[in-house]
C-alpha cells in the first residue's frame, strides 16, 4: 500500500514541477529565450523533457 502512495506522490511531484517549468519557460522574454537557444513556442515540449526526460 505504501508503494501506491509513493508512486502517487512522485506523479504529483513531477506534475507540479512540469507546471512550474512550463510557466517559467512560457513567460521568458523572447530575447532571453534566444540567448539560451530556446523557442518559446516549444515551452510545453521543453518543460516535459526537463521533468520527465523524454
């Protein structure tokens, strides 16, 4: 039973990290995004890769 809660806690932790990362990337000024070679239109994809690794 504790494995289920551990897994659930991990899923929730990753989802929160994804939402925070997406929020930060999507609010990043275009000039800063260009400096770090990111496309603001791909914020969802980049946040997903950063948190989930794929």
